[in-house]
C-alpha cells in the first residue's frame, strides 16, 4: 500500500497514519521493519519525525534558518524520498510530502512563491509526474475538516512549534484543496474528519482505499475485508 496523506494541520493525518500502520501490522504479522514499511511524517517545519523526533534545541535551530537554507533543506527531504530503497517499499506512507511545502512555504517559510525562484507550486506538478513514474500505485488522500473544527482542535491542544494561525485556516484549507484538485496522481479521494472519531476515519479510509489497492495489497489485507 502506497499512500500520501495531505491536508491542513489538525485534520488528523498523523493519527490516521498510525492507525493504518497498526492495521498493516495486525493483518500481515510484520513488525513493520523499514524495508517493509516506510512511514514518513517529517515534511513540515521543523521537519521533525513523528517516530524519532527532534530535540527542542535542534528544532529551534531549524526554525531560525534563513529562507534560502530552509529551501535547500526541504528540497533535500523531498527528493531523498524518491530514492529506490524507499520508493520500492512494500508499504510506503507519507504525510504532506511536497504538498506541505507547496502550501506553507509561500505563506510562512519565505520561499517558493508562484513565479519566483524554487516555485513550489510548479515543483509540485513536476513531482506528481515523478510519483506517477516510480510509484504509479500511489493513492493520494486529502484529509480535511471544517474551519471551526480546526480552530477548536488548535485551542484544545496546539502542536509544538505549530506556525498555523487561526486567521489563515481558511486560506490554508483552500490551498490544500487547490493542490489536491491540481494533482496529477490519478488514484485519490477525500476524507472529512470534522464529525468523525479516529476509529470512524480509519474505517472510512479502509473502505475507500480498497478499490485502489493492487492484488498484492488485497491479498495482504484479505482478513480485514472478510
């Protein structure tokens, strides 16, 4: 299963990613070694991994980098995840890979604006084409929630180093939808988590992903769908 989750902060991407990983573990019996399963959730400032994490002092140093260095760093992270050993994983799960940069960089990072150097919107289409070349079975899932729901979740438990501002929620939601609509990835669907629990979101994901899975994945998850 190769899946890219995209969307505004507080739409439940990391929670769903963890739940997907758990399903694959339970159904296949694999302890999810890295050569079998790649989960990458470290494409948004300060680029820390959900599984490893960055020390607070490292995160502060990254946040203090000037835009030209951030641009190079994010470009490295993006292209690194096209390498053969990663793109050929049996299971490959990413959250906001290059779409996060396309949305957030021009608003918050100080680089990547349309028509400028390192235009991240133009780059996103180039990367879409590369994904379709090396990972044609990738499924793009847009995770969304109402603006009021996102603002409520922000107030209930703000993420460390989160730069999203309440006044920008509608702008960011709209930009992610534009990226989703413009994406060249053909297998895709949307999940709205506004009024759903994590369990309900996982169930909806597993039902919608089924029609996009290849034979190998369907066989691996056969017990789940029985």
